C-alpha cells in the first residue's frame, strides 16, 4: 500500500515537473525564434479586408445605382462582355441597351445602330427605364461600352446629393450649353428626379431630338427642364469622370500648343498627378485588355500597408512626412 | 517522493527539448533554402507578433535599390527616379558609362556581367545599415512596400536570393528582368566569391555567353545560396517579367472567364517592360486609385516618401 502511494506521488511529481519546465521553455523560445520562422501555412486571407461601404450620410439618402450601357450587336463580345465581367456586377441593376434583343441579355430599343442614332437610343433607353425600373434605383448611370466605371467611387461621389433633386453629374463641358453639359463617353448620371423630368420633357414636347451629338442634346434637355449640372470634382478640386484613358492626364507632357479638346472642359484641366482624384469614377476609350488591367489596378493590386496621402475621412492629410528610418 | 518525481520530470523535459532543438535548427537553415518557394507571411503567422514588434519589423526591413541604367535609354532612368524608386530606402543608379544628364555611379564597364559585379560590390561597400538589396533593370517597375511585406519575417543574416526563379538544366536562377533580391548575408558571400577567379570569373563566363543572371546563380551556388521563387500565400509569383497589360492579355487567353483572378497577385512586387509613360500611370494606379470604402486593416504602416507628388 505504501508502495503504491509513493509510486503515485512520484508519478505526480514527474508529470508536474515535466510540464512546468516544458511551459517555461516554450515561453522563452517563442520570443527567440522570431526570425527563424518560415512556416508555410496554407492560410487563406492575406489581410483582414472589410468592405465598410464607407462613411456615407446614410440616414435618408440611399445610393442605389442603375447602370445602362449603350451598346450594339457588333460590340457585345469584343467590348460589353468585358464590362459584364468587371464593373457591371457592382451596379444595383444593369441594363445593356441595343437595337436588338439578345440573350446577353440586351434590351431592344427600337432604334437602328449608327452614330446618328445615339441620341435616339438615349431617349428610348431613359423612356424604358422610366417605365420599367424607376423605383429600383436612386441614380441612373449612362455609360458607353468602352467606359470603365468604379462603382464604389460613384456611390461616394453621389452620396453628398439628394436623388429627389433634379441633378445631372459627370465630366462637365462648357461649350453650347450655358450651364454646361456632361461628356457622354466619360459616363454621366441622372438623379431619379432628373429622369422624371427628362421623360416629361419628351411627353410635353419641351425636349426634342435636338442634335445627333448625344451628350450635347442631353445637356440641352437638362437645361430646358431645369435640371442642375453638378460639379463632380473631389474636395481637392480633382476630376472624377474622365473622357480619356488615364495616361492622357496622368503623364506630364512638355509644354505645347494646347489641342482643341481641353477647351471643352468647364473647369480648367490639370495635367500630371493632380489631374485625377484617388476616387476616380470613370475612364473612357477603354477596351478589353485595359478594362481588365484597370480592374486589376483598382480592385486588386495595392501597396501593402501604404498610408495613402488622401484620406478625406481623416482630419489631417499626409502631405510630407518623414520616412521612418 | 513527490519532490524526487518533480526533479526527475524536470530533468527529463530539459533533456528532451535540448535534443529536439538541435535537429530543427540545423534542418531549418539548409532545408529552407532548398525549399525553392518563399512565401509572403500569412495573417496567422503575423498574429504572433505584438504591435510594437511589428513596428520594429516594418522599420527594420529596409531596401537598397540597385538600378542598372545606360545613357542610351535615358528616359528610363528619368522614369525610375520620378516613380517607384522613391519608395526605396536608398536608390542608387549604376551606369555603364558617364553621361552629363545621368546622375549615377559610373562603373565604366561595358560588359554586363562585370558591371553587375561592380554594382553589387559597390552596394555592399555602401550598404550602411541596410540589409536587403534589390537589383532592377531600367524597364522594371517595383512596389517596394510589397517587397518589404514579403521579406518581413526573413532574417537578412540568412542567405536569401529570390525573385522569379527559373531553371536552366540543373541550375536554378532568378530571372534578371523581374528583379533580384539579395539578403545581406547572400551579398556578403557573393562579394567574397567574386575574388575566386576559378569559381566565379569576372571575364571567363562571357566567353560561353551564359548571361549574367545565370552567372550570378552559379557563383551564389558555390557559396551555398540557392534561388527561391517569391510568391504570395496562394502560390502566385510576385515577380513578373512582363507588363500588366501583357499579363492580362495572357490571362485572357488562358482564363477567359476569370481574367483578373487568374492573372497576377494582389501583392505583386515587380513588372517589367513598362514604358516610362506606363510607369507614371502605374504610380497613379498603385498609390492613388482605389475604391472608396475598403478598409484593409493591414498590420504594417508605410509612410509615403517625402517630397513626392505622384504617390
């Protein structure tokens, strides 16, 4: 009997001694092997990515966006396909407007193809939307099939406006229309009230097929129906909608006689890094490869841990900082 | 009796752990570098570190960029100076010959391999307290923050030689175009073996036209340093010999229904073959353009460089 009790006590002591030394050693070693760890763990998720949807005044203003893309049968596979594979899925609703109905799916607008019919397409498209989808969104984006849109940034841009007000947002051009008009290629957005007024204009005859220049003609109707042209630039005065690809603006070029196109800009354009907002919404003349490349650069590739200079939600902005040496 | 037991148990444990600690550490140093794949740290791995340890680490990973240029392609030197190289802790340009317009270390050397040797030697001698070395071609575009993330938990006193690893017969080497990364220890061994004219000749190699990237691999191999492929935690290569558009184009052929996912890593470190204009667009695309509302909760913080306006 005495033997078994002493054996038990011995074993208990053995275990306790073993465990306490083991615990002590483990604690020390872990801090020493900092650099020697090269563990290949197949853990998913390189970072903790949270999509917060941003700080928007979300009390009464929602930002549902219906996107309609002006396209045609010839471009479905070569262009529209890539839009569908990239940014279109971030719209609350997307409609592909064409002259024919297909399984793409496209909506048939009862308008023939061709540059001279672009405004007819726009008129019919907004009519269709007004009749069938008005309640599904607050803002209505028109884009071309070679426009790249960053929907999150569009939501952010629009969040400061009230969709029940008659508003028209995009890259503001100055000629022809007093309050300016929005570039068609850069994509423009009508508020819900603006869509109502646009349709009313055609019902009453206040708006007509003013021109084959789709964007100018839209601008004319907006002016007639007292829809306000907005300033879409960010808080630093940088452009958000772009009627050309990024290299047209970002690359600083040597001084030269100005070409005609920048004279269209309502606000004096800036060339070089100050051209474009961090939260840019659109670029135009973007085809297949560039569409995916922009998708990659915007939504995928990023510099890990980088503290972006422009942080509108923070009080102070990083201008020049001492690099941590 | 109890006390005897405790002491026995304690001694037993000590002996066991002493034995155990001998084997893994020796295996570690040689095993790791035959492993061939060097992955970026996972979130789990970084969980072990406290906030201040992470801060220390992010300040400790500092990179000396060795950028090889030539006067006949001056525009690339200008592009590198005004774009990605600003994110290096130290960026030094090495040229084959002097030129009034080019501010660079003149190595006065036309032979590619000899020039690379000289550049590496110069970098080693001027390293200061920098412990990681990144060698770039003029047409390379690098995202140094992502390089630092890859190297975060690696000890530069260990020999590391990494990038886009390729094979030529029996030789594993790092492709020059997509950037070569060397730890201090690897560079130290390399500079030493440069003195050995048999193992690592300065001129002999070019007779066989092996190319300097393979020359480098051979010399390093003699010192026990082997090429490793830098990849993200999904196994995607981080060092690319092509431009973004070229890679996207390839992906459109290979993965037409999943082009972007099937293409390149979110944490890519290098691209090559970008024109100076494209590099400026990359600065905007990488360091500025992003969708509002995505918070990453990254575990490190890298400040933007001083006096720069395009990032």
